[in-house]
C-alpha cells in the first residue's frame, strides 16, 4: 500500500475497475432520492454517512458541543433571587405560573414577551435563510445536532462507513452483537440524559433530580422523561433523515425564502462537468474537475447527491464541501468545486464572471426592518415592565346607584398585582372629582384605605366611590374622569389607573 | 401500474403512470413505508378505542366500551371533588357568627363569591343580575332598606321572605288600601301624595301640602313616622329620601296610597341550605348599602 493509499479514507471502498482518478477510488454509493427506479411506497435505504474532515465539519463539532452543553447544563445554573425563592436561573415554574429567566420573571399575562421573542427568532431565521440558506437545518436544529451526535456514537462503536456496511452484512457474531448493543445502549443513555435535562427546566433541578431517582417525583416528570427519551432515541438514533424529509414542514417553507442571492451549498456544474474518471496520464482539458468519486454522496447524512442540484432533502450542512475539497487537494485541482454559492453568482461564473452576491436586497432589508421593529416593541415592553399592576374595572350592572341622601355611588373592582418578592401595603385613593369619597369593602371608615398584598400575588378589592348631591351638580353630562392611585406605603411610589365615574345625565 | 416507468421530461423524475386530461401526470413521490405502517397502526389503535370507549350508536343507545367511561360520570365526580374541596371553608362559614364573617378576609371572599353565584341563580330574576332591582323590586346596592340593612336583618329577610304565605316568621305588614277600601277620598289621596313628595324636597302645591299634612298625621304617621322617615321594624319605607321603590311621580305615589302595594318575596329557608343563605346575606350586604 502506498502512503497515499494509507492516508486515503476512501480507499477501503476500492474496487479495481472503479477508480475515479489515480489513487482515488469511486465509492459504491447511491443517492437515496435518485430520480429513477422509484417504488410507490419507498422502503428506507439505510444511509452509512462517512466521516468528513474540514472546516465545516469542525464548525459543526463546535456548534454541537455548544448547543448540547447549554441544553444539558443550563438547568443546573443557580441564580440568587432572595431567601425562599427559586434559585434556578432558567425555570418554567408550572406550579406558580411563572417563567424565570435570570433577572426576568414572566407572569402568565406577560406571555406576549415570550411571543415577542419567538417572533424575533422566526424573523432572524427568515433573515439567515435569505442570506445563507438552511443554516438552521445544517448546523443548529436539534434534529441535526442530535442525529450528528448519534452518528458519531455509532461510528465510535462500529467504525466508519465501510466497517458499518460490512458489519451489517455479517452474520450475528458475538462481536456484532456487542457492537450493536453498545451503540443502542449509548443512544439510550444520551436519550435519557436529554429527557432528563428537559424535565429539569420545569422544577428545581437538584430537588427534582433527587426526587426522580428516589421515585418521589411527580408523575408528569416521569411521563415527559419517557416521552423525550423515547423520541430522542427514535428520531435522533433511528429515524434521522426521515424526520427532515417526511415530518418537518420547514424544508417546504424554506424553499420560498431563498432567492438568486442566497448562499446555498452548490455543485459548480460548469466546472465539474463533464464528469468522469481521470487517468493519471490524462490532462484536464476538455473535461470537468469532477472525477465522479462519489465522496460527496458518501458523507451526506441525508444520502443525496448534491450534483443533482438544489433538493428538498438537502439540509445544507456543507459536509460535501469538506469531502470534495479533500479530494480536490489530492488531485491538485482548485478547491470549492462544491461550495456556498448563489444562483446569480453561478450564472456569472459560467460566463467567466466573478462571484456575485447582494446581501442588501429588499428581502433582507424587509426582514432586518421587521427585526428592528419587533425588537423595539419587545425592548420597550421589557423596559416598561412594572413590578406593580393596578387595574380598575367599573361595575356596569348597575352603572351607578342612587343613594337615599341624593348622592350617587359607583362600584369598582380594583385589582392590585404585586409582582415583587416582598409583601407590600398600598394606600388607595382617588383623584379627579371634587368631594368624591372612596371606601372599600371591609373598610368603610378610612380616608385612604390600606390594602396589603402578599408577595407575587393578586388581590382584588371591591371599592365604592360616592359623590354627594352638591358635587354631582358640578359634573356635566353622564360621566366624569377619575384616577385611582395606589401609593406604596413603604416608598411612596404611586401607580395610577384611569377610570370613569358614571351618573344619570343632568 | 401501467406506464410506471415513464419519466417526466422537465424533472427527470418518474411518474406514477396516472394521466388526467390527456397530459397531466403525477410525479412519483413515494410515501415512506414506515408511514404506511403508521396508518395500519392507527387502524389497529382505532379498533382498540372502539372496544374500550363508547363509540357506536345502536338502536337503543350506544356501545358503552369496556372502561365504562362517561363524561357525565366525570362531571359528577368533579362536582363532588369541588364540593369536598370547599367543605373546609363551608364548615368555617357555618360556625362563624354572621357579624364576624366580615372580619375574616378569607371567609368574606368565600361568602361573597358563593353568595354571588347563588344570587344569580335564585334572586336575579326579580332583583336583577347586578341586584339593581326594578319597579317594585328593591335595588339592593343602595343604602335604603325597607326591612333593615344590617347583615342579620338581611339574613332574616332572605330566610323567611316578605308577606310569604305559609312561612311562619315571614316579614308581615300591610299598608291599608286607602283608595280601594274607600278609607280616603281621591282628593285626599292627591293631597297626601303632594305632602309626601314635599318631604323629599319635591315640588308640590303649598295648599295641597298643608291639607295632606293633616291627613298624613292621621292616617300614615303611625307607621311611616311623624317625620316620614319610616320604620324598618314595620317595613315602612322612608319617605324623605331620594329612593322610590315604585317611582317618585305624583301619579305613582297616589297609586301606592290607593292600593297599599304590598309586594312579596319568597322565604328561602328550606329551599336553600343555611350556609348558602348566610353567603347570600353577606353578599347582599357587601353590595355597598349594608349598614
């Protein structure tokens, strides 16, 4: 074996009559979505994705480490909020109905903030897709990350592509049983860790972990653990590319988000064609750079042939770029026969022109504008998020009550929402109508009735405003503006809420 | 499948062989087999569902299913559980003296909430959804009470009703039918009406008021008081305030004197349990006019 052969990762596929170029063998692999020979119901063709080496593979390793690390470790991050309060940095507190995210506490009625973040995420996704295609699918999607992880584990136990093909063809020996069962066991461990981490987001992590192993955890914890574990194993380990091709709606949507200026993983056919095996004695004139070695097909986790052009199945993970560049280096041809390129650029290059890509175009400007707009709204909502809410609902049935001394009384439901972690006492008062008197149910005597609201809670008070007969005469029409004011007794902070006082028309 | 291997020119993909309108062909986009099997599993699942749950209509009903599930039974259980969850507070409400309920915010809230629901079911048809009353049916939001606005007086009224036949302790009083029984002449009734209206600052003819005053002192003051402020013990309304059960125009006041009115309210003891009546009393008292 020559040194070249020893280094060549594709050589093990070698068949004497299927040499792509000197020292590089054509890999015996077929795209799963080839255009001919289709059945009406497609049996699944197992994809033995080969390991790629290169820039994009390294980026994918980094993204995998970063995303899984955040997912598995985030629930364990502590964040001090004060005594007696949850100290988990990120917690969806189902029991209390709160989403805690570091210093932010989101109440159910503030769920629009979450909506805002989701809208922003969606818009960012649109923008990235318009600029660089399916970066989400190729690098960041959990299906991609976990599948990549499962394939890495599979490779660890069973070897790379050829070893796995051989193993599958082998009879069930002890060695095969060991390798297969260790693969599935490892997948299950990863799946269990994934399901386990998921439930930690919904309850104090150390407590739940302890409850979980001692059998004390609430039933939904076990159910969701089982659900997430099962589906991680099934979708990441077993189903893999089937999820992207048949289950996910996003590839269909993304098709509408590319345009001629989007960077997509592209086979530069003008440079590659006509393809064919290359003899050592041959020159490169009159033929393409593609030696039809199928290295790009062999590394593809989706099992497709990028040389067929843009396809629904392509998640644009760019592993074929790495595989092809490795080959191009070996045969001393220029890099990037497969590369991130735009349709417009491709047209220009065909005619001998240079790379063409417009990042600033109506589509990207629109998405950026929307991101700024929604971002400003969410930012404003975050900054103006109050720790106290005062709501006043005027009783409408009846609108007003005639009292025996000729005065008129209105009833109100006053709701004070204390979103702080301490008990607060508020003095309730009104402004806006001369001579009007405020009483609350349970305290009919105080000038400024005091209302105590326990931490993190809502208190509803029935309030009455009475306007005496002589003051009524000064109010024209059938209503007057009225402000309710809750003054925090501790620090004097005032919160005002406008309402109306109604009376019979004069 | 005839023509199964036909290739579409534009895409190079095989067609299913189906042709519509002479030239419309369908590309063969094969359904994965596992998806097909998922459909079969769903069919099996559906059969299991038929066996376990109520599914098929029959001539006289429907198949009950092995689990014996029924939505009605579920609701019944939920109602029972809800009642059980309330029982602690209901017990406390029962044991707490009526006047003390207000002093406990938790009990007050519970009683008001329960009273509000019971009010909507039982009282709203006459008194209105918001207890705003109507012609002949008192507004319970105001501070004018014919039979007393203290919480125990309200409870007493709810329990035994007003002029309710057959209820032993019902609120009983009858204003004479001054016109119908010819106790007073129509002219006298008009004079008394003028006098009564003048008590609350209404406009009336001075001479008529003077005539009516004498008749009032003779016929009405025993119950309504010399000053016209009424008497809750007797259910005699205050005639000096701004609130009128039947209306404050002269004709309506005359009609009241002529017929004696005498509206009735059912006695609720026996129809509603004591805790509900207690809640109702607290709720009505809480509407704003309670004394």
